[in-house]
């Protein structure tokens, strides 16, 4: 079972072991659970207490003995929503803490898959008038299909139109045919001989140049209205040359 997603939302390895074992058992005493999960009994009580505070575990008392039970896995969604609401409450305070830049531009470097997701997620968050993408089609090879599918759904829900310029390759055509069927999406292919070596995203006052590689993924995000306007003109020039 893929447990890294549980770690990503704040569960320790021991908490995951306890939770999964409790799901298998249905209900169990702390001592029995500690034995099954191969976790120290004293630590097991502490872990159960942590999970109960999150609403992930509950208990009943039978014959003066406490039996623990894992709540339905869908509770994890409620747990995430609660965390999201708490973070949203902090946003105004955190925003007030940040110091506005005196420059009319900024350059940021994002590394790894999570860094690149941040760039893509920001494109939906700022809700630009249009999203432009010089694309090699490599995102779906590196990122899980469900992530890009969910991202496209979020873009469409936010009513952000998008234009995609793909390399005229098997990979580019395959991905392009999928996107062409979506709402608010236009797809064209670069002329033979022209290849985009990376993804270039243009949205709002931002330009992101990203390289999608399994072992070396990174992106440079430029925030500048002037640079974004120039890249937008650059994109439109190629759009006129491209073929459907």
C-alpha cells in the first residue's frame, strides 16, 4: 500500500502502522494492537491519543476494557478540509507579515515535483484571463495522470481558458488529443523541426520555465508584467505558425 500520502498530510510512520492495523482488526485493545503493529505499548497509547484528537480513532468500553476502533477512511477527507480551513484563517495574518518587494519583478526557483506542482497550482489560484503553455507533453510522464486531470478540472472550474502548443511528436499528439476534448481548451502543434525542450507557462504577470525530468525537475518562475507580455507575444507568433 502507498503510505507516503499519509505521511504528507502529517502522520508519522508509527501512527500509520497503528491506523492501518486497526483498520484490519476492526477493533482492539491497546495491548493487542501494540503486539500486532509491533509498537511499544506505552508508545501505542500515545499514538492512539494523537489519532483520537484528529478524529481518526474512537473507542468503546466493554467489561471495563477500552477497545479502540479506526473511523471510516473517508474521515481523512474531513481531516484535510479542517486543516485547509485553519490555514485559510491564517492567510491574512501571514500576508500582513510579508514585506512587499520594491522591485517590479522577481525570480524564484522551485525544485522537485512538489515545486513544479506549486507553479501549476498558482496558475489556478491567481485566476488569470488565459493560460498559455509551450509544452513538450512530458508532464504526464513524470506526474501521475490523476494530478494533471484534477488540475485541468480545477482550471476549467475556475473558467480559465487555455491554449497549448505541443511538439509534433507521438507524446505531444497523444496528450494534445486528450486536452483538445476539454472545455476552454485549444490545441495546436508546432511545425516539424521546431521543438520545445521544456514547458513554458505564461499566465497573468508570470512566466514559468520548467524542466520535467524524473531525477532533475525544476522550474524558474519570473514575475514581471513586461516579461509576461513579451512571452505572450512570442507565444502568439508561434500560434499563428502552428497547425491543428
